[in-house]
């Protein structure tokens, strides 16, 4: 387990146990989600899938509350489902709706959603992104958002991906400030001309 992963787990536990910590922690993600919602044009009633919500699905809560979207969160770790449900309940959503589901992203049908969002720590990112974009390109609809780390954090995410090439990427949003997330990349099947994303792992070694 990396240092960042250990710190993340500690913060997740605090946010699950103490709702006030969750709202404070949301300040980290709020400006990022604002840009992502604008990038993918997420609106009231849209169906959003968040892959890799963990124990504290901040991104899902913020997407729902800021846009009114119907958000489904999936994670392939059965141990995080109950804490995630408690986290969402304690959040007391003012807008939107969230469902937590135990599921592997490799068995997702993206046609059921308007937008699919991948967390930075999702593994295996390469296979998931390639599979989802291929399915989206075939149907000609669907949007995929995925995050890449800032340069100083790359070694903490050895399976993270390079940004999409220009012809495969519809748009990007850069993130500044004290965040591990460098940018969010958008793949929009409606603008892809049938191009399928071919991902490459970053050439870094885990520290």
C-alpha cells in the first residue's frame, strides 16, 4: 500500500464516521467536479455512473447535488459498499439521487448511462477505458470522463494512463491547486467519428 493510499483510507474512515468531516473533505473535490460536470454537460435527470466510489463517494454526491443527476456508484470491493451507503445517507442530499452497487466495471453496459466517470484509482484502468470507449463508439452515444494524476503524484498511481490522443479526446479540463488530479479527459462517442481509445500506461515505477 502506498503512502497516499494509507492516508486516503484514514481520511475515508473519518468521513464515514463523522459527517462534518465529509462536508469538509468535499471542498477538495468540489472545484474538480464543477469542471467535470461542465465538461460533460451533466444536467438534471442525466444518468451518471461513477466507477470506483470507495467508502466515501464524494464525486458521486457532488455530481448528484450540483446537477440533479441520477447517480449510480459501483465498486468491486464488497467491503466498501456498506460504508459508502452510510456516507451517502449522512450526506443528506439536497438534490439528485444515488445508488450504491457492488459490481465490476468490466461488466458494465455504458448505454444505460449518459455519462460514465472513472476515479483516479480505478484498476485496471487501461482495459476498462478501452472496453467502454469501444462500446460507446459502436453505439455512437455516451460520454466517458477519466482523471489523470499530476506529475508529482504519478508514482503513487503506477497503473494510471496517458491522456488521450487528440483524435480520441473530445476535450480536457486542467485542475490546479492542492490536488493529486492533473486533468480530466472527456471521450464523447458522438464526436469520436468511430475512433476507439487506445490507452497507454504511464512509464513510471511505483515508489
